[in-house]
């Protein structure tokens, strides 16, 4: 059966492939080969530039242009050629090396450079740097821009509705009023902090040979400062250098990277559930799209499917990320391959996050605030002012303030008239009585509006 969006086993490459296109050039097999080619070429160029490696001539501008052309114009056909070579080598990195040898042999000025392709490298030197570059592109080009787009929408909702009074709910019960803008501002604050942490994670690379000691390097060129050359090479690629490893970069930073995404995703699960709940009680309406079906049997429904889809994909992504974070930093002795098949699935976890982000963005863009519904709930909840009343009573020296308000309000229907009668009988100043009577569920908001606007 021909592979297509309809025949793909995973919905990442099937049902949701239009949402994950941006990840294909990063995490696909083609993408992995593309990054490996780039690492191999840049290493070869670094060797040619080193004065103490006299067996390799310094590359001319034409030679560098030729190499850069291989790297910058790496194609699907090139990837197919590498896969064909892999059928013989049964080793993907060696197939990359042989592919480059064939390419370079076609260019006379570089014919003598072929022995220095993959020079003193173990496969993991190439792979770990490629993985770092993949994660860098995914974060900087796809994940953070998508999260910032979501953040921009939330900031607008927070600012536009900073003063829209809303009944808060703690433990699902009516609680002191807040504003819609302030509650969304909480998510803006949480997400901003975690996105900042994701961006600050140092993405590491190692390039020190078979067991991390530059054994072959020093055997070939004892006078070269391999540690310095390796560090310079890694940092030039835009990664941070890990100077002390076994055969593999230990992947602790990858665990940190995915744990940061887990925290971001968990915040968004919380957001999706809150928005879902606000939709269910009528605080938000969803824009009706012509032709869209909510229920196959109940024509009136507009289901909050975007937030449900987002929540499901966020949970799936987190489970994958958790396995990465727990598995990848573990390797028997200096190297085992149990991480190899796992790390190839990084794009799957990231793809489910991207699908979730897009669904959340789509859902947020369809929301309409029903301020009248919020106001009706507030006007039906005068009991929330008992907090303010008992606090003033405490300030005035009443030891039993809480108990008196509890007796007045718990399990009973409270309205404005009842509260005002209670206030009139209190042993507090006339000014305090007047201030309490000026309160209503709509204006008992503390600094909610200020908080929303400050975010």
C-alpha cells in the first residue's frame, strides 16, 4: 500500500500531517541525514583550517563553496542515495561517510581530502551533535514561535477583559470575585516563565572520539590541542561544549529540554480544562463556523473539541517526553544502543505538542465572552461578600466574626437586603458600614484589573 496521509500508521504523519510539516525537515530520516552531512562537512573544514594538521591542505574558496553546496542543497535524492548505501554498510553513519566520499571525489581539488572525512570520529560524535542541532532548530524555529503566538492571544484576552468581573470558583464553589482578564493573566505569567526557561537551556555537543578521550586524535597528531579544536567546532555550530563524556553525550540536557516542555504542556492542560469548564457554564461562547458539525445527532451543539484535542495531544506528548527524560541519560558503561531507537522518536513527541498548540490557538481564536452570563452569576452570589464583612469585623476586634458570618450564610440563600441588614447591626464604625454597603459582587475585585493589565 502506498504511503500517504490516509495510509500512515501514526496520525502525526496522517490526520495531522498538515500541522507537523514544519518538523519534517528537522526530525525525519531525511532531516537526520541532512544534519549529519552538515556536521561531517564542518568538521572536515575545521581540520583543513588547523595549522598543525599538515597532511590536509587548507581549502580554497572554491573547495569550501563546493562543500557548502553539498550541505545547503542536500536533497531527498541525496537521502535516498545514502539509504541505498546503508543497504550494504548496514550502518547509517558509515553510509553518510561513503556518500560524501563519492561526492568529493568528483571535485579534483578535494580528492586528497577524502581520508579526512569522519576523521577520528565515532558515529556518536556525528549523531549527538546532529541531535543538538535538531533540538535547537525545533526550539528556535518551531516551538518557541508557536508558543509566543499562543501567548500573544492570551495576552490580548487578558488585556481586553481585564475589568470583566467574574465569579471565582475554588473547589468548584462560588468564591471571591475576580476578573476574566486576571485569570488569563495567570496563564500568561506561568507560560512566560517556562518559555524563558526552555530558551535558556544549554544544548550540548561532544566531539571527543570513541570513549571520550581523543585516543585516535592524539595517536595521529599528538601536538594538536584537540580539546580546544573540538570546543571551537561545537561552539561554532551554535551548541555548548561538553568536555567530559564517554562515547556518548550523556543527554542530561535533553532530559532538561523535555522536562521544560512537560511543564509548558502541563500548564496548557490546565488552561484547556479551565476554558472547557468556562464554556460548559456559559462564560465563553464559541463562534459558529458554517458547515461545522458539533454532534452527529444533536444539531444544537458546538463542542469544545479544540481544547479536548489539545488536552489529549498534550498528555500524549508528555508521556513520550517523560520516557525520553528517564531513558536517554542512561547508558551501560561507555555506550549501549538502547537509546538509539528511542531518540529517533523525538520528533513524535514534539509533533504532538505542536498539534496541541495549534488546537489551543484555534480554540482560543473562536471564543466569545458572555459578560451578561457572568454578571447574572455574580448577582446571584452575594454570599461572596461575607469574606469582606468578616475581615472588617476582625479588624474592629470581633473574635467571633467568622462564626457569625458562617451562621448567617452557610447553606442559605443570601441577597443584598439580608447582608445590608446584617451590616447595620454590626458594632463597627459608620464609615465601615458605608464602605461595606458600597460593595457588590461586581466590584469586590481587589487589584484583579491591575494585575491583568500589568501582565
